[in-house]
């Protein structure tokens, strides 16, 4: 229950800063400035997390010790802290507490090395080092800024509660602490000081052992400490301004939520709003303490305030998404009217320490979603769970899924308003639908690849940017202008703006490609990925002859998916470049054409060998393998997995090897391609390891192709793929393979940013509160927004340096409601005759164009 703080002249204010905020000298400047600003009226307790990346490295260090490998991760941790301290001008003596802490950690890791294992109690002690190191270093950094602080050990302030039967992982790595008011405990440790610094995430068990508060532990620690101190407010500082109506990385037009109640905020956090952990809301709600979210990069900017709310009117507040969800369905006719059946279903989850999220039942089935499984879906616990549930009925597993949630107040009373939004789910499978008992959310479990497009479409329908929303603040796009971003080179089209404007005559749209950008990207890929000895260009992305010649000049082979592409590549390039033919369900004659033109060929399975044995007898060929799961920015660009038409299943490769031997075909290559738009470098290493494990089947193997799919940043705030990390992962694999060459076949990565679509504005009109800007071409030229929900940056090239004035829907002339090139785009005042530029149009733009409505698509122009 809320409690009376009494008449306190200088109440405590608790500030929590995350690992990103505390990982730079600029972040500590903000921390020092905020403490100094509060000290005249408050006493201040600062709670800090481990520096960004440190907790992950500590986990790796335990793995290194258990495997008796060098402790490279500890070296990284040491260097990261020293670099920050050195940048701040700390003297050698000021690093002594840090050195003592790391030396103690190495002794703990020596114990792991001797035993080969790290029990949960030891894991907690090692992982706590991240937060302890930040406070040791932070005290010196603040002192340098004229803010002396007393360092407190959070374990002296917070004591966990355990229940009989708790698993060791729960007791030590996901401990619970009950909120309590005990300001005297803080006063005693602070010894009258005005400012104190302590750790997030860590506490002490009743037996005096170190424990962690699990995921979101630092937020939760800060809330518990605010309650303990009787603070007048808790401030959580992060890299965004607060809670938004959707994940702004997915929906840049998401708006800041300026104020929200405790329960609604907890529901939004639980449904996927990662800026705030749901467990931190209960302690501040119990104590009646307001919580404010602030942006470290914009200290004076807009905020979200969470507190007691008297608002009861029905409202949709946000659309949230959680990925990586697993769905289980247990089906059996024995469930019908069977007393206690559900108890038997749920019993294994509790006994195995696996948390259930959403539940739906019918007369013969129970479906449950799991937000995470200790040890993963390949671990012992999950296998044990499946075995236990299998004794009750048939078990079906769907993974990975996503949960899309509409969050707000009194959702059941606004179902009639939600009706049009449900059209977003048309032709998309919904595996489970759940409505919260407290009427705070309506959730849908869908395939993970469908989530980005569904999130954007639901947000467009339920929370339009254009129109009044009193309790909402600016969009993330607007707020980004106040936050310094990592400097990047100006796009090529900005330098060639005048030239581009001269290319547009009248109302004719144009695709424009900058060949210098293509050549630069191809050269950089060759330079930064030496492990890839034989790169190929996936010409389906853009088959323009000038682009083919440009990438071939950089030493790339050409990957083709049709006989027509093989013919076009030979026509444009002659007999010189290597060609790789990777079709799917094509007529057999296309293989014959490819072989006649000197292309290497891949097959999807043994059926082709049986269907045309003479065509492939004695031929060198490759097998396309399906590793079992697809990856990509949308379900329609995933090209692996049981429901896709590509490749031979990994566990059935032996069937192909046997058929190849029987038909005298020589298998010299293995190929896999998981999908498109991938920004995580580890994916190709996983693919390579899977393919490398098949070498024993094919003694003549000469190359392994990891496919393409290298993504490019599309939405504001996205980071490009880390080629250095990709090379670091592939280099050991290349060394392992020895004489077997690694291949990679990027398409979009080489050409997407080198192409733009120039669209003359034909009409501008307002319909109610919505502004429409019509352009000369639409989905007939660029179908990706309609097909995938793809985001392309849109700029008014005519008025490029004018400030944006308002939001508009950019639409084309095609007679389809889906003919929207961009919703809610910030543009300066725009008029007929202006030219809009659409970014990232060099790939899958003209290549996928059509003459729908008998409208000619944009013509292509090449800039040398």
C-alpha cells in the first residue's frame, strides 16, 4: 500500500542509468549534471548497470573457463573499463579497486576451469562483477566531475525471498525481493552523505549469498530502492525518451506516451515495450512513487511519466510485439470433461521451472505460449517437458512465433472500433488469440516473420499520426532530431541532387542507379570478407546490364535463378564470369540451357536425378540444403524451413548422396539460403557449420555457398551489418574447410542503396485530417511496400533542405487501396511539380515492376 513519506525537507530521488548510458564519458557528464541539479533540494541515489556488453562477456568468460580456453572475454572487460577511465583522465591509482575486483573474478573462473562447470550460485557472483565494476569506476568518474559519492553495496540494502522448492536458477539468477519501506537502512549506509552510488540487479539471499534479480533486474532494483528510501520519484534514464505507441525501430511514426498509469504501463512492458521491465512497476505502484522515463542523449527533452491514473475512458494506447515466442498445443479427446486435466498439463511447467505466458483451451486441446525456455528449445528441460506432455496427448510445437498485442484500457468496450484494424490479419495465420482478464490487452500469436508488417499496419489503423491525440507527444522521428546520431557519410544522391532533378521530365518517374556506389560496395565486401573466396551477385535483385558489368569487374560471379537470367548474364558479360544456376521447380529444359552456357547448377533434391538421369549423369552439380529454419524481414522472404519449397532437408541429405552415386552425378558444392534482409552476422556462421558437417557425404566437395540475404538499413536508427563480425566468424570456418572454398551471394546488399526512385508529385489534397501526396507512379513500379510492408525513406528532393512541416501519406495512381508508397512521412510543404525521392530502390524495384492498370513502370537511368 502507498505510505506517507512524512515531512522530509530533502527527500531521496533515485536515478537509474543503464549500461549504454554509463558506457561513455558523455553519459557520465549527464549523470553528474543531473545529480548536481537535484542536490539543492534532494538527496540522490544513483543506480547503475554493467557497462554495455559486459554481462554477455562475463557469461562467455564462464564458458571459456569451463572449456579450458583463454579468458579473452576478461581481457575485453578490462580493456573496456580502462578505455572509459583513460578517456576521463583517471590516474593509475584510481583503477586499483577495478583491478582487485577483476583479480577476484579470475580466481572464481579458475574454480570453473578446475571443475568444468559453474553452478548458479557461482554464476551469480561472476555476473555481479559487471555492476560492481561500474560503481567502482563511476565513483572516480563522478569525483572528477566534482560530485563526490558514497559507494553502497546493493546487497546490504536488498534481501531476496525464496520459496521452498525454488530451483537453484530461480534462487540465485532470478530472485525476488518484496517491496518494503526501510529508509533507516539507507540512511545508515549513506552516513549522512548527499549522494550515493549503488548497483542494479544484485541482492543478497537470507543466507548472505549473492543473487541476481533476473532480466530487467536493474530497473527492478531501482524501483525497490526507491520504495525502500521513500523517494519522491524514480527516474529511469535510457536511450529513448520513454514509452511509445509502438517500437519506434519498427514504426518510426510511433508517438511518445506522455503519461500512463501503473497497470497500463506494466501491461505494455509485459507485452514487449523493452524500455521498461514490467517487474519494476509493482514496487513503485505499491509505494505510490511516480516513475519518469528520460533520455540520456536529450536530458531536457520530452519524457514519459508513470503514476496513479484516474483515466477510465476506453482507449487504445499502443501496439506491442514480442518475438522468439514458442507455442505448444496439447490435443487429446481424453480432455473432454476430465476433472483435473489442466492441472496435469500445467504440473510439468512448474516442476521444470518453465513459465507459461498465454493460454487458450477448447474441448480437446490446450494451447500455451512460452516467452522463453531455460536452456532453449534444444535443451534438456524442453525435451523433458515434451516427454511429460506427450504422455497426455499429441504435442505440436510452432517456433519461432511473435505475440502482437493491442494494449489500452477497457479494450472489450471498443471492439467495434477495432474491427477495421483486424483486416491486417487477412491471409495471415493467427495461432492463438488471448484477451487479458483485466481488459488491458488483446493479443495474437502469429508467425514471427509476419510480425513487422502486422505491427506497422495495426499501428496505422489504430494510432494514426495525423489527427489529434491529446495524451500523446511527438513522434519518434521528431524526437530523433534532438538526439545526436552516429555520423555517416551523406548519401550519393544528395551530392548529385541537381543532376537527378534534371532527369525528371514532366510526370515521368525514373529509377536511377549510381554505378560508383555499386562498385564501392562490391569492393568493400571483397576487402572486408577475405574468408569468402568466391563471391557471387544474386542478379534477381537487379539484372540491369550495367550493374552486372560493374559487379563482374569487382571479381564477382553471377547467381541466376532462371534460364532467362543465364542468357542475359552471358549476353551482358560474355563467357568470362562464373555463373551459378540455383532455380526452383523450373522446367527441366532450363537446366539443359544453363549447362550449355557453362553455368554450375544446383538441385533441390534427389527427385530430379530420378526424373532426368541422363541429363545429370557425370555432371558436376551442387545440392541446395534446407537447414530447417528461415530468417528474414518478412515471412514471404524466408527461403528455408519445413513450409518453404526450397532445398533438401538437412536430415535427408544422405538420400541425395545415395541417389547421386547411383546416377553417377558428381556433387562438388553445397548451398543454403535462409532469407533476405538479415542484419545478424552469426546467421551465416550457423549455416556454414551446418553445411560443413555434411562433408563426409561428398568426397569431391569443392565449395560451400552460404547464400545471401545481407540486409541494409531501411528504417531510421537501424545499424548496418557488421562485416568485421561476419569475417571474424567465418575466418575459423574457412580455415577448418581448408581447400573447400566459401561462397556468399549478396544481391540487395550490393545495389539497394545505389538506386533511387524519382517520383514527380501530381496532386496534393487533404481528406479530413489526413494529407495525401500523390505521385506519378506507385505499386506498379515499387511493389515492396504493398507486398512486404517494406519501409523506404521518402524525401522531397525539390525542397531537400527545408524543414519538415507535417505528415502525409504518399500514394500512387494504381486502383488499389494497397497503392501506398509510404504512410505518415514527414515532408516539407509539398506541391504538384515537386520531385520525391524514394531510397533503397536499387534492389527488387524495377526487377519486380509490372504494367498493372496498363501503366508503364518507371524507366531506368544509369549514372556512371
